[in-house]
C-alpha cells in the first residue's frame, strides 16, 4: 500500500497568500531553508493504479499535475476512484468543485459532513448543490467503526476525532458524531495499516488506541505552540481553540511514546517553525522520532 502526500500545509498553504510572516517571506524569496507547500491532501492506493484522495483541497488540480500516477490515461478518465472527507472545512472540500468535469464523483463522508455541504448558509456551504449541477455525486456514508473495502486491495475504517472547535455551520442538526474523523487504511494482502488524521483537538487515550500498532501515522501538526498565532500578532485564537492540539506540550510527547511505525506531522500552518529546516523546533520533532511531511512525500506500507 502507498500513501502520497499531495499537500502538507494547513489552510492557506505555504506561503499563505495574505501573510507576510518571516517564514512566508522566506519561502517567497526562494530560501533553501524551506519549501512551498500546498493545502493538505493525501492519496492512498494498494496497487498504484486506483487511488483514493483523503480531502480535496483547493489546490487539487496542481497536486494532480505534480503526481504522474494521478494523470489521465485514456481520454478524460481518472485513476481517482473516490474522495474521502475527514470534515466539512472548505480547505478539505472546495477541491471537489475543481473535479466537477468528471461524469461522477464518489464521495465518502459522514452524515454530518454531507448535511453541512448540502445546506445553504448560514447552515452550510451549499457545495453539494453547486457540484451536483455539473456532475453526478455518489455519496457513501461513512460510519465510525465499519470496515469498508476499496478497489485495488485495501479497506478503511473511520473513527471519530472529537473537537470542541466552534462550528461555523451546524444549525440544530449536529448530534456530536461525525464532525471530524480519521481513517485507518489496511492492506488486504499484508495486513499492514496506516492512519490519516489531519485534524486533532486532543490526542486522548481513545484516539491513541486508534493509532497504536499501525505502520504509519500521518497526523495534525498545525501549530508548534498553542499561542503561536497570537505571539506573531496574526490572530487572536489559540491553536486549541481552532481545533488543533499543538506539538509542544501537546501531541509530541504522546507520539514519542506511541507504539507504531513511522509518525509524520502534516497539515502544517505557515507560522509553524518546523517548516524551517534548521529550526530548533524541527530538530526537537526529529529527536522525538517524528518526521515532517512535505509535498510529494511517498510512503510505502
């Protein structure tokens, strides 16, 4: 089984279009100490021919162009078999509109996520209404704990990743389940597995159990410290209030103790110093046995 990091940045990418923080300035100037990154998305395949995309970022067209295995081979066909959504955030769903030239898009999502993208503001994003005007959308409801076979020889099992982030869209329909999820992929032939979990409010014991024993974990690395954006004068919210457990005094110690194979931070915000190759924060992450994802990174499980 293969996992390909199509995009490793949080919403806005790196550099973020409206940010002049020191790191965004450095990457715009072509610094060799960092590299540009597109918004978070992962491709998964067990045969390197049929692929599922975990989250369709607004950068999906560029990401497809950058990865030959996702190029069309006959006419306007595509090796992308499905899009699996972890939540209803725009940086994870807006790319569906870019894929509208397909005859049909197979979208796997929880009932809550479908509810949000189906309704018009202020209750939702109305993305489904727009997309359905261009192509057929085949929805596959994701239920936590259920094993779902996928084309090519692997399966996934979703699990809840609870969050206390203030929701933008819920109306009166949210029952506390399916708002934010992770996926555990298992190769049919080898039994080896990988977890993709780009958004984590808190790595609780229950979530750590979901990660334990897998061969690779791609996990939320949005901010290094809880007050990172406040300290840089860029926002008034902490990392935790935005729904992301910080690395320092948060996820890093838990991941260092986790019994699993490779552990890799992805969904990295433009303010996070681990983006800089020589930063002490990046050195601390690597010393704890955790890698930093980059666009084009490929992991064979």
